[in-house]
């Protein structure tokens, strides 16, 4: 850990610095590619919507130890029950002690018939069978509500960040980072084909909070550093980049600390329960949080600098910083190199193209 | 809190005192286990969604009626709540209660029949005294506006009620109800087999009996098999057994049933279906003092009702209003009612009159629900799995975070661990108190919310500790760094926590069902995070700053020059 702390100190003092802001086009390109892939996956493969959104009946049958044989036996039992709409059930093992069966939405009587078939095949009591009947319209409302919640939250957060930092450009940059995280998470779902359930939607809504939480912490440091921009003789970009570097150790620590419990939910959920709300929630959170940490460092801050660069005093500071940098790097830079046939100049140093 | 003269010791004492009080309250409440949601203890949840926008009052009325039905069906601890302005959630913990779905969902059937026999007189179609002196009159004495009371707004809720039923069997669509009612009654009564066969005989005989198609004649000369069945029903205890209906409520057949007061009736096949009732209301007619219930029938209903009133007027034959197979009221006919506007008078109070009018008007449920309810049944083994998975994940998550903080922050890591334990302690107390006072139930997403919050809570400490280290790196002593770092970390944490609190509140308001549990847990722990951060972690660090171990930068303190990556740590004089 010592070396990591040493890195922390170097990053803090600016002795060592990762130029996030300077490499912003590179970082934008990486994210743009990721987003393009996500959007492609979304439009090409689409999302695998769970039963809550499509409507249907789902049974969860406890068995001693779930094997493919159990699943096959139950599939046969369900198909043989002869009820309309169960001809092609989706049967899978869930965790190590349950089998999950999904069929189309059934009427009460049909559902009772299928239940009997399952109970007989699995040799369990009917009381121990878990069952979910969901009409197709339920998911629509969940999605609608989630969308309203999303819009309200985004509006409130934009106002909050604007009020707290007194800087609408920070709101915009935070929003871009947010959209980045959500699109990438949704893209992961499209590509992997994991089921999208209400728990997934909850997870994605929570990412909003986490992504912004992280961005707020980084921006807080950016504000602190840039407030003293004039005294510290730094450009906005330099001050912001220092802030990102100074909070980098915290960002890494925070993401680790946040991802560790989510990872444990994901692991336990996937191993013990199989397909479950726990797993769906944790997966969305895991992907989103990772993307959130990346975006607050690599997208939000460079974006903020980008937006600020059009401001006059920022431009001025930038100019001064560049001049200072030039002077510091090579005090004699203005002196032209000697060449055999160089023309004689009496006024050196105004041509910026000779720099760098 | 960030006064230079802050006295960390005192703050800590007050903090622990507050925690002790919280646990004292928990002890007073007497429960040391939180109320678990259905997904963790097993049970059935049925969510009904109203069509359109029902309005708060109608929804609550429907909730009350469903509550009565479910709890009336002998299920213990069923909880019926409204949700999101258009949903009703029925939660039945424990056993699999899918058989209740229909009970919950059905809209009750209102029918008008004629009374052939009742236990009051002990004979059939005879004319001795009536139990409550309930009468039915022409409603000419009523002011017109009272007659129209409540019209319009509830019409839609009645939906597609059927036509007049004197033509025969149209009870098919709701046959299930009737059977269920019948079974319910049978379970309560003894000698089930004998009685059931008597009912069957009655139904069979009535089907052959030509007069059964003409109830007005039938009640004077009811099918013998039905009278026998009625006698047998009475002999075996009748309504005393708590049976609400002895037979299936099929409009085409005679019916043996009871009213709320335990009086048994033998009723004719249905004369008028509830759909023919245009309106009902409660009012005090002019120049009278007692409440009456007014009825008005539609065209077809009026014609049949006119026939009935012609036949029954002047006699003491009764007319029965039957809701879901149970007699609501059985008045006699006081006058000829030809225009379909009648009133039921009797010993009504405002409450009873309104209640009867409501039942008449709404069938039973004041709103119509979408066809497919959301039904979830969680078996005990899944519930157990989910509970243990949630707890395991929480345990592992907490342990890993603690281990990481200890490795990275060394001595300061113990503060993180203590803070996390304290936060867990407060969270547990709050969950217990809230399940006692605010009906909070711990669900699986709720547990997930608590686990996710471990990360957010630990982050506050990370922000703070990194600040302290930053301050020390620029040459401040630990005791100074603890305070100056605090001022900066405090604002950062307040802003960041405000964002996650905002998210939790928005999620809570806009999300449905179990997601609410997640949002609530997230919001709760965010607040607890701030409480612990302000009144435990900060004073604790200030307190520890007095010790040489920390302020001299011991190798394991997490603040040593080596871990800070600087050549030496300013000690700022003697501690």
C-alpha cells in the first residue's frame, strides 16, 4: 500500500501527473467508441426484457440440487399438461436448488393445471412453489414511472449542481458523464443478453445517483483549485487536471469500496439464487459504478474544461500559463536555431509556430 | 461542529447516549427482529390496478371492501394497502393463498329475488311479522334531487352488468364465485354430503318445475325439494353456523341463504339483475325523520319491478336484495311502484342507510380493475434462500470493505471499522423502530440498498482521510489537519450525500412496489451516514489526534511519513 500512497503524494503535489485534460480527445474517442458499440448493440440485438415487461407466468420450483435433468423433467411435465400457451416453456436452473420455468400468461384455471403438473413432477408440496403472474401492461407502467423519475431526478440534480457550484457548465458536464454511464450500462445489457427486470431498472436509477455523487466530489476539488487559479498561476485546464489527479486516489478507493459490496451481492446472488432481483440489481450497479468512476475522471472534467475554454478569463489564464510554460521550458526558445543559410532577423520570438 | 474548540469527548458521549436511547425505545417496543417482507418470509401478494383514474376516495373504499373480504375469508394478518393512486396491494404472509385471487378480484353480484320462506315465520310463503319492519314504498314523497343522488360519476364502475335474468341461466361468467361461496358454507356446516345432495335435488327439481320460471307464482308454491332442502338447512343449524350462503348464487335457480342477522331464506330465481338498477341513495324524505334508501330501476327493471309490486303489494310477501348470495335486505311492498323509483324504509341510521346504498350502487367495488392482476407467490424455501443470500452478501460486503480500509488506512482503518459498526448499529435500530411505528418491512431490495450504502458510507471516511493526508502533505500537523481537512471534507460530503438522498427520494416517489424498499433503505442509510460522519467519525479522529500513535505518525497509524509519501510529518508540538 505504501507505493500507492507514494503515488497519492506525487499526484497531490503535481510531481507526477496524468494528463487527463490534455488527452481529452483521446478519452472522448474511447467513450465515443464504447457508446457507439452500446447503441449498435441496442438497436441490433435489443434488450432481453424480463417477464415483468412482457407479461407471463413464472414458476420457481425448489429441488434438492438443480441439474439439467430436473429442468428437462419439469419441461416435459409442463408441456404435457396440455394447457394452451405452455408449449414452449423457458426452463432454466436458478442457483443450485431451484428450477425456473417461464410460460405465457395463464388464466387462473390453466395456472392451477400447470401447478399440479409441476408439483407432481417435482414431488414437492404446492405451498413450496413460488409463482409470479404478470400481465403485459405492468412492465409498461414500471418503465413509465422510471422514466418520469429519471427526468425529475435529472432536472433536480442539474438545478442542485448549478446552485452548489454556481456554474451551469458543471451541470452540463455532469449530465454528459451521466448519459455516458447509463448508455454504456444499457449497452452491456443489450450485448450480454441479461434479462432486464424492474430490479435492473432500479439499479440503473441508482447509477444516476452514484455517477453524480462521484462527479460532485471531483468537481468540488476542481472548484477549489480553479478558485485560486490566478494566484497559483495555472490555467483552468491545469488546475482542473491537478484536481482530477489529486482526487484520483480517492476515486479509486471509493470505487473499490463501493464495488466490493456490490460485487459480493452479485456473487452471492448469482451463486445462491441464480436469476433473482438481487443479481439483476447488482449487475446493473456493478457496470454502472465502474463506468461512473471512469466518466467522472475521464469525461466530466475534460468536458468541463472544454466548456470553460470559451470564457474570456479562462482563455486569458490559458494564454498566460502557456507563455509561462514556454518560458520555463526553454528560456532561450525565442532564439532561433542556427542554420547555415538562416536569414538574419532583428526581432526574434513572435512566431509561435517555432514553439513546441 | 467544526469549532476549533470542539470537544470530541463530549460529542462522543452525547452520541452514544442518543444511540442508547434509540435501543431503549427498541427494547420498549419489544421486537428485536425486523418485519420481513413477503419475499423474505414467504406469502402471496396480489396487486390490482384500477382502470382509468379512480380517485382517492373510491380507491380507499375498494381497499376497505377487499380488506373485509380477505380478512373475512379467515386469513390471518392479510394486509391491504393502496399504492400509487391506482393500485391496491393485498399481501398475505405465510401460506400459499392463490385461492384468494378471485375473492379479491371479483365485483360482487347484486340480484333481486323473491322470498319463499324465511326462518322468522318458520313456514313458507306465509305472512307473519317481519324482523325489522322494513318496507318498500313508492318514492313519490322524495324530492327529485335526492333520487338522483350520486348519479353519473359511478356509472362507469358498474361496467357491463348483465340483463334481466328471468329468462334463465346467464350466471355462467361468474359461476366460480357461486361455487366458492357454496364451498365456504359447506366447510362451516356439518353433514355436508346430505345437505349438498338436498340442494342438488332442489336445483334439479326446480329446473323441471315450470313455475320456477315464474317466481311470482313459485313463491306461493315453491318446489317441494327446495322446501325440504331449506328445512334440512335449518335443522342442521342453518345460519348459526356462520354460513353466509348455503348454495351457489346462480340467478336461474332458487337460493337458500342468510342475511347478516342470521335469518335463513329460501329465495326464488332472480327477478332483476343488479345491472338494471340505475341508482341508489340514502336520504330523509320530506316530512319524515328516518333515513330511507332510494332505488331507481332502468326501463326493463322498472317493468319487472312494477309486476313484482303489483303482486306483492298488500301482502306480507317479501322481496330480497341479494349481494353475492347474501341477503342485504328483505322488505315488503307498501305500494304499487310503476315508475321504477322505490324507497326502502325501516330502522335505518345514516350509516346503515349509506352502507346499503353504497352496496346497491357499486355492486360492491366502487372501481373496476384491469383483467390481469399481478400475483406473486413466494414459497418458504425461496424466501429462506433470499434471506440467507441477502445476509451473506451483506456480511461478505461489509467484511471486505473493512478489510480493505484496514489494509489501506492502517490505524485510521480502525476508525472506519468502528464507524461502519456504529452505522450498522444505528441502521438496525432504525429499521426496528420503523417497522414498529411506520410499518416498514425489510425486503430483499431493501437489504441490497443497505449493502450498497456500505460503499457510500465508507466513501465519506475516504474523502475525509484523504483530505487529512493532503493537509499533512502540505506540512500541517495532524491535529491541525484533522480540523482543516474536516472543513473541506464536510462540504464535499454534504453535497455528495445530498445528491444520493435526492436520488433516493425521487426513486421512492416514482418507483413501484419493492423498488420503494430499496430507495427507502438507500435514503435512510445516507442520513445515517451523515449522522455518523458528523457526530462519531469526526470527533473520534479529533480524539485520536491527541495520541502520539497518530500525531507522531507511527508506522501503523496510516499517517506515517512513509505512507504519506513525504519525508517527515509535522508534529506540531507536544500532544
